[in-house]
C-alpha cells in the first residue's frame, strides 16, 4: 500500500531523483493522455493537474495549449521542486499541497487532470467530492490509472522473483492498482457528483531500460522505483546477488532494439460536472 505519507517521504524523494526515468517509463501513455486532455479543453482552459509529480503532464499541456492557465499540485515537496526546476519559462504554477485540501484561493479550474496521481487517496469519494466543489460548473475530469496488475507485466514478473513475494494488498487499498476495477471507480465518481464517467482502455510500452546497457539501466531502475524496490533494499547480500541474476535474465527477455520494455495497460477516465 502506498499512501500520502509515503509520497511526502521516501517515495516522493525517490521519484523526484528518478523523474527522467519515471517520465520515460510513462512516455507513451503520457502522449495519449495529453492528446485526450487537449481535445477536450478550451484553448484558454484553467487546468488543475492533481498529483503532478515532476511536472511532465503539466509542461506538455503548456506546450499544446499555450493560452491555458495551468496549476500543478503535489504533496511531495521533492517532486514539486523538481517540477519548478523544469519550468524554465514559468508558464505553469507548481504548488506543494495536499490536493484534497487545496482551495485555489478563488481560482476555479474547468479541467482537472492527472497522470496516475489519484489512486493514493485514503478516502477517494471525499477527494473527488472536494474536486467537484472547487471546480466550475460543467468542469471536465480526465485522468489515467493502471488497469489490473495482471495486465501490467512488470508488476507481476518483478515481484515474483523475490525470495518472498509480497502478499497482494487489500482490494482498493491506496496504491498503484487501487483504481484498476472500473466499477469501483465509476461508483466513486458517481457518488462524488461526476457524470457520464467513461473509461478508455489504453495499452502502452512501459520503458524500464535504455542506453548503452539497457538491462543494467532497468536493473537499477527497478531497484529504486516501484512496489518491489523497498523489498529489494531489505534483501541480504546473498539474496540480492541471486535476485539480480534472475532479474537480469528476465529483463533480457524484454530487450527489444536496445530498450527494455514491458506490456502495460491503463484506463483513461473522463467525466464532467
């Protein structure tokens, strides 16, 4: 389970340090998500990027919609500061705050978006109710989240290599796969006042390694990012040696034209007030 405290602590710091590789892993999905948002947004939209991370989606939207007023918000200070450092022309405002408590001080979005940033709320109905309350009438919502763990190869294959694979989390517990069940998400959005919720299925390549030694790059990436990373760090020296040997073999099976990639699947949700 990954919750808000994790993102404010070590998880947020790790993702900030690794933003180039995490952005790379989601690059195919992010392109589709930005297209979907841009196709629905007014040229001068007021866009709130919830759980903006290091800012990849916000900055891409600023390129696509130069007249838009965009605010990215993340409760991880490390990630928000990384986003600010990338925001060289100052076209996006990045704020450090808990999105479920953020009011905007009178600034009301008409488009609320997120790339995989909404699955970690302790009370998702309350969170999406809050988003509805701070948005304009008729505002639109577009966000992505993972489909079932079984549809995302890395999420199944990497933990299975551990000496003691982790037990599956409780259904709908905050974490990467909390929104994998469309019926569950549709119920959350409906109770929170969002209408005509629709989930589009998107498959993409999750890029884990590239460069001169893509396999070594992917080994290092999975040691730092993802649900298996903290478990890997707790292995003793002998267990790590065995694990990394098996991991390298596994990653070689996913090496295609110099890139380590895994089949992945996400939902892109849309709804409106």
